[in-house]
């Protein structure tokens, strides 16, 4: 989305929530409505997650995408500040 580190923060949250469902990656992707290859590329960070898919995944997981995004921005800015010090 913004930066590789930001994407990692987002994906850590989504992956933890996905794994908590007990669904395989393939079944999760199917239920969310995306190809398994797309979820796999996000999961392995080969591809940056698209915002519309981010919202779709959050919706399926019962997460407020705005809150997830804001939390990720806060963590990202903390990393930026530490790197600048």
C-alpha cells in the first residue's frame, strides 16, 4: 500500500486473524472472494495488498478497516521515528 514495512504491519494483523479462523489459505481466499494465488501473494508479501482487497478481507474477518489502517499507521510512524533517532 504505502511502504514494504507498512504492508508487513498490515499483513501481520490480517494473517493472525485469518489463522485464527482455522481456515486454510485456499478456503479463506474462496470465502473472501479472491483467487487463492492473490491471497498467497499477499500472505508471502510477494505482492502489495490492494486497498479494495484489504477492505474486503477486513470485512470478512469482522475487522474495522479504518481501525486496522490507523493502528498500522501508528506502528509505521513509530518505526520511522526510531529510525530517525
